[in-house]
């Protein structure tokens, strides 16, 4: 379903173990950014009624997740604050082509790819963490992230033929794997 070219490795999980607070804070930022991405797509592709409807649902769900992470942080006595973000998202967004309809296809596929990686990371975290609350929390997010990935991929087909979308998605999967192979210094959801 996710078709990621590189699975999360143990070095990332070790990074999480020694920096869980930062990963949780970054997770809140990721949910906020995901809501912003979906809202931005509504503004840019307002003529596509189905896209707008689907993005509205994703915005609401991502904001709900944002609040869930904020509540989790509060229960743990962790102050939500700014963090230097990983370069993962910006590097993927740099791959978006500039002219339409290719731009729409790429924006949707990149958003879907980020959701796929989040989904994969949530599953890895649920299986790895020893804290039952966190394991349950991450398992609860898996399904919605997988659904978001599928939605973004399906909506990209509003702007190009299925074979064109699938070819571009395969290219982006390869690029995403290369980005993931370059480990980042800071512990983040997508580092």
C-alpha cells in the first residue's frame, strides 16, 4: 500500500529513544503543517469540488491530531515550542514542477508521500516504544495517515492520466528514499 523504497531503520529509533521530547514536539508541528498543506490546496484548486471536500476533511482531521499531540505534550509536562524543522519536507517540495497541471500532480503526490512516511513511522513507533500510552496513540493514527496517502494519490489523477501519475509517483518514491538515506542531525519525525 505505501510502496516506500526505504524502511525506517534502527538508527532513527535510537534517535527517538534519546530525544523523545523533541520528536513529540516535532510531531505536533508536522500535524499543523499537514493541515496547512491541505488548506493551501483548497485555495489553489478551488474549481475541483471533490478535492476541496476531501481537503476539508483532511484539514479537520490533521487539526484534531495537532490538538491530540498538544494534549499529550501537556500531560507529560512538555512545553510546545519552535524547533528547527527537518529538511525532509522542503527537499520533497523542491521536486514539485512549476507549471500546471504537473504542479498539481506533484503537490498532491508529495503530500501523499509525506503521509505515507508518517504512517510508516507511526507503525514503527507503535511497535518500538515501551510506553503503552504512546504505543496506543501511534497505532490510532496509522489508519488516517494511510487514508490521507491514498486520497492524495487518487486526487492527483484529476490532473493527469493514471499511468502518468503512477510513473511520477515511482520517481518521487526513489527521490524520497535518497532523501531519507541522508540522515539528519536533529531527531524529527522525518529525519
